[in-house]
């Protein structure tokens, strides 16, 4: 009964079956195989546009590679102060860009407001040789607070960024969860709103280790093959990345898995809201909750064997996955209620 | 019937089964899972010493990470002129080290001679501020010509390197093939001979994408966790790397797979040597052959549907894998004989 | 009548004379000359300790080189949010460290409080593979607000840093101005208070282009020669850097020049404080003032031919140099008074 | 009587006088001063074309900055195996490019032959993701063997490079010596022959520390200001770099100084050729000689107080400078003759 993160989950049976099935026979290496070609076509179909796809195994690799083609070594990437790329990647963006600077922006509910971005860029030192040059905006959808940017919010941010000459990256580690939450199309949530390059996550939502770096602007794709290889992220047996993505994107599996995770998070949120003394910090748009438990309740939950992530002194993060058992959700709620009563 | 490379092969059934089996249930992420702990113990057992293990998904990542802890940005890594790290990794060592220089050394049969290394180091500019500083030696076992360094050759190279203050890395993309060929222990072929850090390949020999970066000197391990994360090579669902390695190293599967590949290469070499006009370029120690075919024969083989790698104008590389079908080997030999006769 | 910065000033006659005198005759290149040896001895004498000296031509080079030996690529340098290294060096620290992160700390009067540093380090993620690792503290003396850290403040900061395993760098672009202001010894303001490495500025205080990177910990000096050369900062005709420093440090010239600049800033501050509607923002410890003029006054000063730096919408920076003419100071005060009266 | 290098010489009186004269008065910093503007105009006049100029203090900085705008991190710079950038800059090109690879080419007399470059580029792996991508050619004029490329040779090399999509850099550490030797115009030796960016040396030929990075292609200039600042090579008191260059380029001083140096080298060569047992290794086109002395003579010259550079076991390098005293040349010849006689 582990709500620590969606990366403590395993992989979807469909994904595992695809690997087993696709393992037979010789196949061209380094991405020249037919599975990779089919995955690219499938992603183009999903996004209703021409694009380039670079499968990689981790979100950090995807994000850092994306930034490396948006931002020169003397550039700056604007991002939320709590963003994974800034806080949790041990400096991967700095490594891949050759030493660019991440400029953290504050913003409610884990989201950057377009007006705040505009204000920051007005003082961003563009053209001044003494300052790193504003080059990219990176937003996270689902945000690190479990909230979604609306399509309009994305468009306002991208528009602000583009007017200042920045490229726009979306860290979509939980892309499917956000998409399901908004109920829009992949195209609407990305390139139609101004996203130039997207890390489309698969790992957290049922893959073993597979993300698709999706490039909507052809000129950004030119260097990526070289940069991916140079970073050690070009798989020789690429089929094993692509097979995951193919199964993940077939028959709307990815959307069904995300819908399940979101539903469980909603169920969990509804149950916890009914418990006195328990507070939920941000809108629960996707599959994550940030909850303020009374300290005794938080400790009690751990003692009862529930896994969770201690976000800070006040907040606990709970994440539902593609395979979260509704019975676990109900047990969590019931235990919380019991502990809360005892504490009262 | 594809002899292009061992990376056109799929994965061993045992590896795939382990993934399917280990996918159930929640498990701590980022390497804190029990599978990863067991793999480390197993590798320590295999090498009969204390060591640190960092699973990664590609050999390029393993090699480049190894060099990044052996060599400062102003350093030099000595390697064979034909080595994968120098020629085929799009500058990954330079990227990971922050701009070190690779110093290519010539040497017969894809191997560096200790005397040549010594001579190079005597003119290596150590201590002179104008020159990059000799910091590491990297050797490949199986070499890029399919040959093995003997244990004594490794020891002589490592000794020369250590006397000049260099650390020693072994690129073991085909480690198992070399080990089986030499018939020595993993310890004898590595740390007992002076290897400080090893990229122990699994991918080419039956894994999907799994290599173990094995560190014999504790002080080299200190930075590796950070550098791996920063490079995007720390898998969140690490179990899926470790499950591959666990299955690979269980019940001597790895050695059996390598023995099979080597045997098929030997069978292929024996068959081709009997064909007039066909020459084999280097000793066939492991699972690779470099063959000089008459041009018409080479073309005929492609036309007949055989996959191979065009090494240069003269040489063709043929690689046998863990799952190469002996019938394919025999067909290759027979076709070569037939084409050779026609050409005569 | 230019108060824009101390770098709009030329060079002290003594420095120019030394260059002219030392230009004759052949002299060993790349720092093997006797002038450089004498400068090192002189600096050791000034600081009353053994140390290593690396002359460079710019403060940015000195700062970035210092950080490159204190902080690994996956590390973090803690500094004031307004520090030159963070704001005004176009990412030089990131470049030289191979992509480390600068962590900006707020603090009154341009100074970091030890308690704030401690609090930041308590949440700095030390040992956690997901976060850049706290590695260095960099403080600026004179700060970017023209204030001085007291010896006790420096010691408290360095002690906090050292207890967390960080090395401590002082950006002493205006080192002499701070020293004169505090009236302590160079040793007291640096290594006795816990500074490990110092960029000791000469350029702003009468040299043409000369800074001394002063290393108090021998192990930090080991890599610096290579890193300086690799960065293109090892002068072939090194004598021309060292001659500047030699003249600068002879007969207390550096202290006299700084005392003059500080005195003029004091005179300017005193005069401006007497003008109604004019406010001075920070303590005027050295040779810089940050002044809030009524808008009409600020514009009038420019129109009257006075050079200044527009710090932000409210504040104007005025800097006095080693050769600032007291008559210019008096003219500035008088003009301000006149403009203020007109505006009233 | 030091023939070790032209960097053991001091600076020309005209250059020193210009510094002294230009030091008075306030002047805008960081290159916004009128001297820097005049220098740019003067260089445009000399090269008879529009161009951008970035003054820096060292040749290593100039070369590495030039490569950083010609070559991406995953690129390769082709250069002579003996080139300064490859051998003597402690990896500066790798640092500035973010880890590009230098590809050393052999070639007689320190020069690359266009046919050899073409052959190397034909196997350069362009477009193949596994290999670093050919991006730039860097040639040295005067070469490291003291020889000049003819204008036709430069054009053939640049044409080969451009046809393969490479940019072309000239390391002109001894640009004036080569120009005087060839008797052509600066334009003919550079952009008219296909040079895209030039490090035009001043230091070795009478400046203290001043080189001009001259950019003939506007698009290459766009990033250079940021990269120079970020590398710590933007001088705050830029006038002191520009004053050197202004004096150096006024009244053909630079050509007169180079002509003097070349003439002394010619005189030295002529004298030494007459000494039995003494051999001169390469054409003496400029101000450098590479001489094979009998061992006893070489030792005797050192004992007699002559400075020289021990190039290798066989060759001794002798360099004449802008201020080499003809009497020293004659003394060197006479001493060699005497020692040779004694040794016979």
C-alpha cells in the first residue's frame, strides 16, 4: 500500500507482453528498426502534426536534452522554483547545456503566471553581455504540485516566452494524467498552445523506462540525435524502448492508465476531505495529492504500513499510479479516519 | 541471418521472464530496491572482492561515467586508436569529463602494447601546464578487433599506467566473451590485474539494455552516484535494470550465452578459413570475425540476405550473438563457398 | 566627472612606470620570471602566511577559477543574490565549474547572514543524489552594496560553511577598500577568519588589468595552474601582470589608493546627506554609494555631465576611484544641491 | 641573448607610450570606449572589409573562443598534429567548445595538405550519429614549424573545408611575420582565401598582451561577446587592450617589427647554414628556425649563455623577436662556428 510515488509501481502487463513478443528475431540497432518507425508515426498521429521523436529511458535525460537544444551555454532557462529540473535532477540541465543557468520563478499551486514571467523577462538582461541570456521556458504539466495548467494558461506563457525570443519546453513526466484531467487533445495542450518541445513521460504511467522526446520544431531536432548519442542515451537495442512506447500508446492504454490513476487520486482526496483535521493543499487535478495531516496521523499512517513522501514539515505527498488498488485507497482513508479520531 | 552485430539480437528468455516476474508490486525507486542490493552482492561474489556497482542502460554511459571519475577536465585518457570510446561514442568521454582529451595509440590486433603506452607516457607532458595531464588508460576487452588481452598483458598495461599515476578502466562491452575465451576468473581479468573500474556489459550478451559499472576502488565510487543522476542515467524504476542483471548473472547464464556466441564465431571462422580466397584478419578470440572476402563474394552475401558490417574497404565484420542459430552459421559458410567458386 | 564605476578610471602612474621599466630585456615566459616570484613573496609577506598566487587579468577569471577548484560539476556555490558572480558574469562560474549551480541567498545590505546560510544548508540536500551538492560559499568584500563584512561576520560565515564541508571564497574585487575601511590586517580579513581562496583585486584600484588569485590551502592550488592555462588566462609575457601587482603592492600604494577612494566616497556621502530629498541606501563603508535622488535631480545630474550608474528605478550607484578628484566630488554635491532646490 | 621564444621579449616602446598616454581620464568600460572603436575601424581598414573585432589578452583565449563559435560540443576541429591548439593549450579548445574533439592531421613542414584534409573528411563520419561531426578547420600561419602557407594553399584548404561544411579558423599568433614573408595583403591571406575567423596576434610581436579576434562572417560574431565575457576575457578597462592594438597597428609598426624579426631569423639561418655539421630543418619563412646542432654544440651554446628551446632530441628552436639585437645574432653564429670547430 505504497503511495510514495508513481515510480514505485511496476509496469503494465501490456507493456511487458510487448517486450516479450518483440524480443524475437534480429532487428536493426540504434533506432533503425521498424518498431521505432511505427512509434514515431503513432505519435505524429496522436499529435496531429509532423514531428520528430527521440525515445529515451528517463525523464531527466529528456528534459536536459530538450534544454540543450533550446539554450546556449550562456543562456538561461526560466522555470518554476519547485520544478523537477531545477530541484531534483542534480544539475542535469546545467550539464547538458554546458553550464546554462536556471532562473526559478515563484508561483501559486506549482504554476508560473504569465505576468510573472513577463516581469522577469523585462529584467532578464537580454542583449547585455554581462548577463546570461533568456533562452527558454520550461513548464511542468502536471505541475510538481499536482495541478494542471489550462490550455489558455499554457498559451499565455508560450506567447510571452516567444515574444521575448525564448523556446518553450514542457516537462510532461505526467503528461497523460494532465491530458485526461483537462480533457483536451494532445495537440491543444502542446504545439497548438505554443510548446516547441515536449518530454512525454511513459515511465510513471505504466512503462518500465520509456519517455518520448517529441519535437514540434524541425530545427530543434537537428542536433538531438548527436546530443542523445553523446550522452549515452541512444539505446543499441532501441526496439526495447520503442516496444514499450508502442504498447503504451496502442488502444489508448496510456489514457486508460492515467484515468485510473487520476480517479484513485480523486477518490482518495474525496475520502480525506471528509476527515476532520485533514487539509488538502492544492487542487487535485491529476494523480497527486499534497495533504496536511495532524502529526500523529501522519506517523500513524507510516506505522500502519502506508508509504508516502514527506514533502516538507507540513505536507505529505500521496501519488496514485496506473495500477493503484482502490482497496488500498479505501484502506488509507479508513485508517486516516481512525487515526484522526484517536488523535482528537 | 544477421551477423551485423550482437546488438541486432533480442534478449534472452530468462531475462524477459525476470522482468515479467519482478514487475508486480511496489518497490522503492532509484536503486533502493532489494533487487539492486542483490545484484551488487552477486557481482561482489563473482569478483571475489568488495566493490560498488552502478547499473546503467548503455555501454557509452558506463564508459563515459567511468572516465569522468578517473580524469579531470584538463586530463587525457589513453586508449586504442580504434576504441569505441574514441571513435563511436560521438564524444561522450569528452562530454562527461568536461572536455578531457582522448589520446589514441596504435597497436596490432586492436590492442595496446605496454611498451607503446610507456613510450607515450614518457612524452605525455605530465606536470607541464601547457599539456593535458595523463590521467587514465582505457582498454577494451574483447578489443574492437575481436581479440583478447591476456591477463599478463592487462597486468603489464595497468602496471605501466599506475606507475605514471593513471587510473585504469576496462570497457567490457563483451566482457563475458573475453572471460570465456581466456578461461580465467573475473577477478583475475580485472582488479587482480590492476583494473580500477569496469564497464561490464550485459546488453550485447542477452540483456535488453543493462550494463554494470563496477568500481574496485572505493574512492572512485564517491562521485558516481551524483554524476549518474546528473547524466539522466539513474532509473527511477531501477528494478528493471537490476532484474535484467540478476537473471543474466544467475546460474552462469551470462557465461553460457557468451560460450555459445564464441562457439558460433569459431565455427564460422573454421568454415570460412576453408574457403579459397577468404582471409581472416585477426585472431578470433571471442564472438567477432573480421574477414577479407573477394568483392564479388561480399556483394553476393548481401544479395543472399546475410547481414554484416562493412568495416572498411577490405574487411567485413561478422558478429555472433548469444542466440545465433548454428544453421545460420552453416548457411553463411555454404553460401560463401558457393559464391567463391562462382567468382573463381 | 565620472562616478559610473571605478573601472572607468585609468591606471596609477606608479603602475604605468613599472611596466615601462620592466619591459626591457628578455625574461622567462609563462610566470617563470623573477617579477612573478617577487610578487608571490610580497603577497605572502602581506598575508603573513605561506600561500600560492596565480595572477590573472580579470576578476571574473579569478572568481570562476576559484570556484572551479572548490566545487565539482554537480555542486552548488552559495552566494548573495546580488553577487557579481551570480548576476554579472554571464555564467562564468557555471562555465568554469562544468555546470555547477549558484544558490542565491538574500541578505540585508548586500551581505549574507550566517544564520541564513546555516538554514539554507540545513535544507541543502547534502548526500542526496537528486540534488546538487553544497560545495562552496562565495562572499564579496566590499559587498555589491558597498558594505563591509566585519571580521566576526566573515568568521561566522566561514565557520558555518566549513562545518557543512564547504570551501570559502572571497571575491575581493574591492579588497583594498574593505581592508582600509575595517582597519584590520589582510590576514585577519581572510585566512584567519576562514577564507580558503581569495580573488584580490587590483584592476579597480589603480592597475590596468591585474588580479591575484591567492590560495591559502595548498591542495586547492594543485589544479589551478592547469585550469588557468586551459582557460587562456596564463599570460605568456606574465611579467606584465606581475609588474602591475608589484608596483601596486609596493610602499603601500594599494592602501593609499584605496584610502583616497574611500575618503572621496565619504566626502560625497556627507555632502549628499545634507541635501534635502536625497537618501543614501546602505552604509557607505568603502568607495561606493547607493543614492535615492528625486527623479528630476537624477536627470539633471546626467544633463550636467555627471556619469553614474542607474542601479534600479530608485537607486543610483556612485563610485569613487583611486584617482577621483575632490573637486569633482564637490561639484557633484553642489550640483545636486542646486538641482534639489530647483525641484523643490 | 635569448632565442627561446618571441614571448621572452618585452614590449615595443610605442606600445608602452600609448598605454601611458591613454591612461589619463575616465573612459567607458567593457569596450564601449573610443579607443576600441578606433581599433575596430583600423582593422577593417587593414583588411579592406567589414568585420567584427574582439580584443583579448592571450592567443589561447582567441583560438578557443574562435573554435567555440565554429564547432558544437559534438563536433570536431581538424588541425595539424603539431598545432599549438592541440598540443600546447592544455585542452582550451575542448573547454571552450564544451568537449569537441581535435582531429590531428600530419603534414610536412608543419602544414596540412588540402588533399590530406579532403581524405580525412571523406572518412569523417559526417551525418553519422556515432561520430563527432566535422565542424571546423584550424590552420596556423606561421605554422608551428616556422613555415608559411601560401595564399593558394590557404585557399585550397579553405575550399576543401567549406565544401564539407566546415568553418575555417586561422591561428595567427605570428600573423605579421607570415604576412611580411608572403608580401601579400591581409585580405589576400585571410577572407579572400576563405578564412572565416582569425586570431590576429600582437603579443609575440611587440604588444604586452593583446590579440584581436577578427571575425569575417557576421553570424559568427553574434555569440562571441557573451562567450568572451563568460570566459573572463572581457576586460573592464578595455582601453588598455585597445591602446596596445592601436599603437601596434599605427604607422605600420606591426609590419616593421615583424620585418625586423624575420630579417634577424634570415640572418641567423644564413650564418648557421655556413657552419659545418649544422642543419636547418624547415624552410625559414618567418622568425623561427629549427636547427639540428651536433649535441656538443647545443650544450656549448647553453653554456655560453644563449637561450633556446629544446624542441625534441634532435631539433632546437630559435626564435627572433621584434627587438632582437643583430649583435646577438652575430654572436650566436660566431659561437656556433667556434663550438663546431672544437667539436670536429
